[in-house]
C-alpha cells in the first residue's frame, strides 16, 4: 500500500463504487476548504492511461472538483490517496460504505458544543462546514441543554425528538427535573408548555401576534416544530386581550341595534335550543353599467307590453307571458344583492359571537326578546368579557387538585370496611329501586387514570396511600383467568372478602371535578369525605410549583386567606416570580387549602316527605351530619367478631 498526493484532475470515478447516490457535496467541499482540510485519504487503483480510479472517497473527489470550479482551490490542488491493487476494488468499496456507522446524535451535539466553546459563531460554523444556518442554530440549541439530557440521549434513554422538546426551556434544573418524570417528546413538551398558549391556538390567532407583542407579551419559539409555531409565555395576557376584543365586538354589535349580544369563546351548550333567524330585508346595489342594462331591459319590458296590448291593462299578470318572465329573470341577475337584518329584527333578536377554530369571530342571529332602554353592559351580555368575574383556578388546576383529593379519599375508605360497605350499598340500592338514579361517587368501571395522585403537582403532596395497599398480597395471588378467579373468590374466607370489597369499592370512587362533572356525583363525594373525616392538610401542602402554576389573583387570594389582607396588600405590586416565592414561603404551615381540596360542611337534612327542591340541594337541620351519625349508630353485623377491620367510620 502506497500513499501519494495525486492531482485532482487525474482522479476519476469508478463503476465499481457501490455508492451511486451523491449528496451533500457542497457542505463537504466547504469542510475540506476550511482549516480542517482533507481528513481521510481516498482509496484508488492505478490505470494504464495514468489516471486513478477512486474506489473509496468519491464524494471527496467530487468535493475537490467543486472547490476547483468555484476557484476556492487552484488547478494544481492535490488529494492524499492510498494506492491499492485492483483485485479487491469492489470489496474495498463495500467495506468503506457498508461498515460506516453514522455519528451518534449525542456526539454530534457535543461536537457543536465544542465549536461554540472554541469561539465559533453560528455564522462561522455554517460557513466553515457549508451547513444550513437554521440547522446550525438548532444544533447549538441542543448543545445548550443540560449535560444530563445529552448523557441520557447518549445512553439511548431518550430519543432525539425528546431532546428537542427540552429546548423549550433554558433552565437546566427544570430540564433535569422533567427528565426524572418524562421520557417522551409529547410528555416533555406538554409539561413545559402546559401553562402557555400555542401561537396556533384559536384564541391566540383571534387576537393576533401584533396585538400580543404590542402589550409586551413574549413568545417562546419551538425550533423543531414542523409548522413553525411557538408558545405565548403569558396566558393571562392572552386571556385579557381576548376578553377586551370580545367586549369591543359586543359594543359594536350593540351599536348596530341588536337587542341582546352574547360574545363567547365557545358556543353556549344550550344554543341548540335557540330559534335561528335570517336576514329579512334585501338591498340591491347597481353600478352605472348595471343601471344601463336595467334601463335597456325595462325598455324591452315596456315594448313587450305594447306588443301584446297589455300596457293599459292593470289586471294583466306578467307571469302569463314567457317573454316577460325571461326579461324579469334577467333583471334579477343584475347588480349586487345584499341580505340584511332589519332594525326591528335586530332589536328583537339575539346575536351570538363565537371564536371559531380558525381564530375568526363568527356571528349567528337567534330569536330573542327585545331589550330596550338603557344600553346593555358587557357584564350582562358577554359571557367572556372583563365584567364577568373569572374563577381563581382554571379547569385543569381544579381537576388536578380534585384528583389528589380522590386518591386520599380512596385510601381512607379502603381502610374502613364499615364505611366502604355503606358507600357501596348507597351506590347499588338506587340501581335496584329507581328508574333513573342520581349520579354517584362510585363509578362502576375501571379508573386506571386515578392510580397516580397528580400528573403535575405530585411533588407538593405528601406520600399518599393506595386503596390497594392493604390487599396487595391478595391481588397478587388472584388468578388472571376469569373462571379460575371466580373459583378463587368463592374459596376466600370472610375476612379476605371484606378487605377486598372495601379496597375495590374505594378504588371505584371518582371525585374529579372536570369541566362537565355531574353535580350530584360531586355531592356524593363530599358525603363520603365527611364520613371518612378526610382532611387534605394531612396529604397536601402548596409549594413553589403549585403557586407558579396559578394566577396572581389566585395567589393574592391565598395570601389573604392564609395570612390576612395586610400580607396580600404588601405583596400586591410584586412581579409574579417574586410573588410565587413569597407565597411558597409564607403560606405553608398555616393549614391553607385551595377550594378544590376542601370538603364543604354538611348540608341540611332532607325531608323524605317533601318533594325534592328544584335545584337538587338537600334541606333540613343546620348542623347535622346524617351520614356520619347513621354510620356511628349502626350496630356491627357481627358484634362478637367486630375487629379492627370493622372500625366505625367517624370515631
């Protein structure tokens, strides 16, 4: 084997090269022209005419030609080559290409990090290696990730898409915290953007990027998004701008004369029951050319009437003459026709303005009662305007908190068999006795999504028990086959049956407060929580992650409840980041709970002899807790064998 520096023009391609597709020549040429130069030798065989066939390194040969043609190199440029005999040319070419292993993405990211640390700018790296500047920018973003993220990629614990999702935050500690909990791109992106609004969201498109940025809103770009979207960092600002624009649309519609205006983010649920109304008047606009055509047709009309002797006949019906019918049809096609609502229709109508999926406001008119007199305000007409007070906690936060409360309640019920059986009977009896029983806390279906206390705030919870903790041994011994499992259940002793029934009953409790949760089910949950003496202060305490996920208004309300109005007033002008720290420092230890974790006091006793109240609320005495008292007074099923597994619910 001999190594020679061979003139570029003496190198020729060989038909024995197994690589036929040539790509990336420009970037390779730029790399070879940089200070790095030629790193790897070409492998060639000599020909009788003095030329050399390139067996391995065809892309490097073509890159050299590119540099000469673009006058980056002179025509005397040479390439370093290893000269081999021609007997094994094809096998050498195959080994060169088939055994080549692409660089691991983690190594490529570290290489870019080294270039950055050596002082190379994005532009310099792009120019040096002929790379796309956008690709360089993305690779440097990956190079800026926490070393723990890159190490996880190197050890194939996460994939490249997941690493790309971590670039949505520059906070290394937060990246590392997310890495402990999530290992897929979807989970990481959802966790890092759960409180943000994507720029493709209909609400953001409704207000527009210009209005958002004009209000000093900032955007986090997603470098690896195929659609080029990003995330609005201030969802409260987005909501405020949406409210203001809906209020403005409400005012415009009222100025048009509509008797009632409803401007909302979503279509009201009961709008399907409203009667739609349609434009009741028509306006035709004619241009000068249109008017000339109309005049011509009118002349034909008059001539036809004279022709048939009907010009003086007031009782003549034009619909009896085909020519007049044709002329009339042509007249109807002339000009621009616009259908409109009359002032009377608007005054007696209801206009619904809703934000569509495309971010545009759509309008639809319904029959309504006219509301005359004083001008209606946004408070009474707009369901989304600034005049309507918004809940302190959004639907997602409420559901997450109620999820934690559910898990704690399940554990309390599971360890109290007397209570568990009462809960189960309370759920099953109405099914036997009533045609349409009310919704109950017990959901007769699997609830696997309740196994974890919380998706987002588990680090603010103390360790929660599982309803299955006391029966793990029994569950592990249960056969998987249905027929075998039934025989196994029949052979269980009474104590094991009691333990399993209590655990299964508890696990079926669903206390989540979702957007469309049934109020009757939630009242059932509260009854069980009171009977179990559930106190969420034993299971949860707000931390910095929790306060960082709620609004300033909610934080100030929490400070007021926990520390008094003076504490909230002192912190009112703090930026949100400082307010989060203040809440996390002052509120813990004071027993404060958000509303979703508080069990309401017992309602009044309902009189069985009276009809149920229209709103479904219970009525009766003020301080009674009939559920707990009935449970306390009820004798054990077997008083002589009553033991720790048959404890009274409210001792």
